[in-house]
C-alpha cells in the first residue's frame, strides 16, 4: 500500500480525471499543438453587395468558395456587414445577419416563373421571355390608356393605369435615371422603396 496524504491523493485523481476526460473528447495534446487552425476565409473570394431585405440598403460582404482552383462547386460560405459602407458601417440587423440561410434556402426563387390565367401551376420561363412579356404588356397598356389631352384641350401626356416602385438599394444616380425614364413615359404613379 502506497503512503499518500490527502493533497497528493487529490492531485493524482484530478490529473487522471482531466486526462481521461480529454482523451474521451478526442483531444490529443500533441496533435492540437502541432497544427494551427486555418482561417476559414483564407481561400475565399470577397464580393460586395447590398442586403435585399428592407429599404435601408445595408452593405454586405459575401465570401464564396469554388473559384475553379479547388474543383469545388461555387458556394457562399459566409456573409457579414461591410465596415466601409456608409449606411451600416459593418453592422447588420438580425435578418441581414442571417442572410446565409436566405441564400441557401431550398425555397428561394432563382428563375422567372409564369402562371397562366386560371391555371394552378407555375411554369419556368427564360429571362428573355419574362422581360419581353413585361415590355409587351406595358406597351399594350400604355397604348390603350395614354391620355394626351384633357377634355378642355390641355396637353397632359400622362399614363395613369400603371405605376412603378423603384428599389431602395440603388444609388442616387440610378434612382435619378429611373425617375427620368418613368416620367418620360408619362407614368405618374412612381415611388421608391426607401420612402415607403
């Protein structure tokens, strides 16, 4: 029998308990000290963008893998606020902070779809078909409802049956050009999401 005082007993049992717990959790001190963990964004491509949720238009940084060097499928792996953006200066609200879930959602619509009147099914169409359809319908509506003169002969050149809601993530310059384009068609119902 080994002669041991109380203090020595606690040292031996404590060290044994700690060592066996670490071993059970898979921690091997030699391996842990031998390798430095790699920074997860080291091999990513950084892209600046704008948060799509609300009219604040916060700047975001998206980090993606799969630039062809690693034979990986392109995928966004991290999104954070842009510290150089004048609107949010790197901060994001809870919805903006969870954008990665929005990007990888299986329910996210990625292509234009069309549902015929009376149908219960959506069918996928190309971007060219979608934009051509929108253009054609706008032209038909403008031709049918354009008001050139009032009843008393005043020239008004207005189109009252269609409106435009512009995106808030646009710059001032894009907003100005959008406003000029919409007004040149005679459309009076025009607003911007940033003000809504």
